[in-house]
C-alpha cells in the first residue's frame, strides 16, 4: 500500500512557480533584483518567463524571455535603455533587475510561465509586492574634515571615528564595518553587525581577543575604531562601510542599501634598530677571559627601554631555538644569574659580556639579540622591534702537555705458545698538573712480505675514566684470559699475551692520550702521542701431514661389509692429535646429493664419533669409525647397498695443544680414494603412466596407472652381453610416489599427492579442495591413483616416481636408484548446461514478476489519478511566416 501511494503522489505532482515572500522593502535609487523560479514541469528543460506590474488595477507587461513584443508602451523606453532587464540564472530561474528603483515602481509584480505541460497541474504564476521607501541613511567622517592623514611610529595607538544615522520610516538596522585598503581591494578589520554582534575580519581574530582592536559606539551615532600597538601592516587607507538591513516577511534579514566614506590615511614608520658586537673574531687560550660588548642604535625617541640577550652556538647557521642562552638583561635592568659569566650595562646603548676561565668547550659563535619596548596607555609594555647581531667566532686553544712515549718488549716468544709482554711508558712528562689524565690504546699491524699496505687493528682502548673497550680481534681471547691489559705503574701500561700463536706475529704499537678536565668536571682529549712499533716474530718450520687409505678386502658383493684403514704420518707438529672425516663421492646420477660429495661420519681429536650426513634411518648403526692406533683409523660399512657405490676418502686434521688446555688446528690432509664397485647381475626397471580417459568433467572420477616393467640383466665377462629374463615379483618391492605440476608446461614446482611404501603404508598430503584421492596396488607391478570428484585445480601433468628394492641372494634388500615416469596431462572440463540451468530459471522468474507488477501499477495510476483537459491555448514559439515570402 505504501509503495502504491508513493507512485500515485509522484505521478500527480504539478508545476510550481515561486517568487520571494512579500512585501519587499527597497530604497529609492538602489538596484533591485527579484528572482523567479519554476519546478516540477514537463516539456523542454529551458523555461520562459513573463513579468507584469500593477499599481492598483490592471497589470502592465514589462518584459519576457521569449517574446520581444511582449513589453507594453509604458516600459519600452526603460527596457530599451537597459534600466529594466531580465537575467537568467539557470534553465528554470530568472531575475528581474531594476537598476534605479523609483516610488512609481512600488506595487505588485507578477511572474508567469507559459505552459509546456501535457495537463494543467499546479500554478503558472506568482505575485510579490514591492514597497519603495526614501533614502534616509547618511554616513560621514570626522566633523573637522572628511579625510585626514596620520603619521605614527611603530607601537603607537590611534583612533578613527565615523557617524552613521538613518531616518527610514521602516524598522531597519545598521551594519558598520571598518576596512583597510590592501592593494586594490578592501579588507575587513572589525564589524558591528545588524544583529548587534562584533565580528573581526580575517587575520584580526587574535588582536581582537587581546583587545588591541576595538569598535566602540558613542553619542550622535558615532562608531570609533581603536587600534593599539600599531605595526607596519596597519598602514593604509581606512574607510567606514555602512549597510542598512530590514527583516523580510519570511524572517530573514535583507540588505537594502550600502554606503561608505573614507576616514583617514595612516602611515606607520618602522622603528630602526642596529645591533653590533664591537669585537671581531677572537682567539684565546685556556684559562683566559672572554670580553665582548654589544652596542645597540635606534631612531626611537621618547620613552622606551631595551632588552638584551646573549646566545652561544657551535654553528653560525643555527637558529635562536637551537642556540644556548648565556645571560640576559630585561627592560628593568634585571640580569639573569650565572657563576662564571657576568653581564653589565655600560651605558644606555652598550652591554658588556665577560666569560672567565674559558676552555675548549667555549669555542663557537657568540651573538646578542636586542629588543625595544614602549609603554602603552594602559600601563603595559609592547615590544616594537627586535634585532640579532652577526655572530662572532671565538676559538679557544687547549694547553697541551709535553711528553714522550717509549714501547719495549719485556718478554718475547721463541716458540709458539710462549708468552709475550709489552710495556708502554710515558717519559719526559712536562707541564702536567692535577687536571691532566693519561690513557692508552693498543694497536696491531700484520707484516706482509710484499709492499701491500695493511691497516692497523685496534686491540683495546681506554676512556677518560680508564674504562677498557676491546677491539674485535682481541675481545674473545681477553674474555678467556689469553690476553691481559693492565697498568703496571703510574707511567706504564702493559699488554700480555699468555700463549702466543702464529697469528699474533706482527708489529705492535701504543698511543698515549692526554685528557684535560673542564669546568663542568668533564674530560676532553687534548693530545695523542704514538710510540714506535715493536715486531714480534720467531722462526718456524712448515707442518707436513700424509694420509694413506688401504682397502682390506679386494673384492666383495652387495650385502657384505666394506672395510678400509687410514694411516697418518706428520712432521714438525708437537704431540699432535688427529680428527678424521670419511667422505664419499657418489656418481652424478645420485639425486640424493647433487653436489657429488657426502660427509658420512667423523671422529674428533678427543675420539668423539658423530654421524654427519648419513640419513638412512634403517642403517643408523651401519657405519663405524674407530681409532686403532694413535695414527691409524678404521672405517667399516655393514650390509652395503648398490647405492653405496663411489669413491671413499679420509680427511684428516692435525691439532696441536695450545694455551689454557685448548687445541688449535695445525694442518689438513686428504687420502687417496678407495672405490666401491659392484659387479653383480640384477633386473632393469622401466616405469610408465597410463590413463584410459585423461579428459574428465568436474565431479567425475579420474584413474591413473603407474606400471612397472623389468628385465633381468646379466653382465658376462667377455664378450659383454645382456640377456633378458623374467624375475619373480617376490624378490622385489617398490616405493611409489605420485606428483602433479599445475601447469601445461613443466615450469612449476611439483606437488606431492600421495605415496605408498614397499610395506603398503599409504601417505596423503593435505588438500585444500573438496576432491579426494586414493592410492592402491592392484598388482605386483601396477599402482592406481584415483581422483574422486575432480575440480578445476586437479588439472596438470601427473607422473610417478618409483624406488625399486631387490632382495639379493644373501637375503639382503638392496635399494635401486629412483625411476621417474614420463608425465601425462589430466584435463578437467566444466559442464556448461548444468552450470547455467538454475541461474537462467531464476532470472526468467524474476523478470516475469517485475513485468506483472509494472502492469498493475500502470493500471492503478490510470484509474485513480484525475486529469483534466488543457483549458489554455498553448503558445507556440514559432512566428508566422509572411505571405510575401513565397
């Protein structure tokens, strides 16, 4: 029901013509604008309008938007001169403009719109009454003269007056605005609105809240503008703008006229202020005094006071917010407090700064800032100008102590692991006092046989409070107690290496730093003296290490034990110990290790055995490495597989005892290779993937078969021949894994679908879709993968990888290399008819319901929406063609 009522109201609306609600009160001689608009009409978007006027009886035609002959004789002259005209504001609205309204124009104005509707609905004209009153508003400036010129100084105050009065018979209100000319335009300062509210102009809000700008009313209808603390922005021409407002019949305020008068031209003279430091750049020595004078010059006369503030900065480009305030004196001659800095006023324009006992931290840039303050009428003070001097550079030179540094070695190593001790001594120290402190830094430089330049490495350094900071080279050894830094005497610093190694050979030198105490009890480095270098070196012989691998059994078959020994001999190594690593170099066809070399098992110098890259969980105890003698090691591999074929080596590292019970690496050695090669007979396998129907529809079942075929291959001595024969399935087993590549080309990573091991255990990977997988062995050599309820993401290349296991004559299962089948592409199609059946049925049903509902609404509208025939002859826009124009 609500929907039906809404459509009825929409279809039954009619044309509406609107003019302002009257009466409209206007002032004689002013321009009057009366708007008229039309809405809810049919026909073209651009509508035409006719305006008529009546004083008491009949209406006279004034002007029309579409008929140039519409104007009556009484208005033809005023319309022709443009005193009365129509101004279109949009397609459905116009404005009647009367440039200078007169008392004879008082009366009723009617706005009409010709009909363009199919039926007569609504109103086609509207009337408004206009009342013309006499001009009773008068605006004037000062009684002395209409416009004055004022010359003021920055910070002064001034007042301007204007008078505004109205004798209008209607109840009108005045709106007074003070303005200043900014370029070619006028800018509002402060207004007293027709509603009795004060309204500051843009940019004057803060000054109005502070009371610097006020608008006061006085006797004889005067309005006074008061400006305090004038600035250069307050200079210019001032005028008083007065507008007269009346409340309309609809309750809104309407401006009926506006007048202005220029009051004064105000010129603001800026206060000149020059701030200069009498001294140029200054160079001092520690403990001297810094003496600076700031001179200020101003053209200000009368009563004023100066305020001076001294600043310090480390850079000449720093701003005042970044600089440090030293001292200041305010306009009452009150100086801020400081112990080592004093500020005094020599005379009215000179201010003296004195800094006692300067040090290096006082080096920088000094500048002073001065401000001029003037008193106001209310007893407060106003700052009229502020300037900052150019910075003066001050350089303070530190008092450097005089001393020398001597470095000697009290203990030098003759063999590896002997101790080393270096002493860095301060000699001939002069001009030192209680405010001087010495610290040391130790450096190491490696000596090369060539002319290459090697940068020094920091071993350790001391801060001013003798806190030791370690370098990267010595940090770990110092924490372990291998390197010791200590102070042997007041003038001697020592470095001790408990166990010197070959990597410690090179040049050592020390740097003695002198630190000076400043006034704030901080320490600043004043001087560095570097010693001559001392070379630590001893003659050594090169280490030699020989490793020999021996195969104990010359021939064996798969399933037997492989055994080899590694014998080690060394020279020039004191009491060595050995660590052994067994490696295997597999053929490049081995996919488990594409790099070719596998680390199998190791035994360190403390005889601790560790499995390295031996990952066969079924043969965890299948490899053994043991120490037979001090220089002989034996490696065993039980139940060897065909996949164990390759070259086996011993990698031996010799270790010698270092300081603190630590072992250090001396030299490495590699043995000769021992080859494992199986001369056996066995089956050769082939794997293929087959599917009866590689193209399926969504939701159907896809079958994929992984088929294994084999031949028995026998290697005969000479001539070499291969004889095919059948093998029994009970001597072989298979691990089968299914993979899928989700692309037409094999350019993506394969995804594991499912796998079954030789014991029949099936493992499936996690799936995101609704389809399901099943994997089963349907014969000893056939494995079937089924995809139930295929989806779009099940397409792609599918293949299987088979790992054969063959039982040897000794009953041991041997693992053969993996075999990968050639992939087959599985295509999944969509059933178009089933996919679009239900959407088509739903769309057809909705279209039928909406059509029946539209017919019902149209029938109801034609039955109950009243219409009447057009009673008025429609005006055509086209003019009749003259008969003379054949």
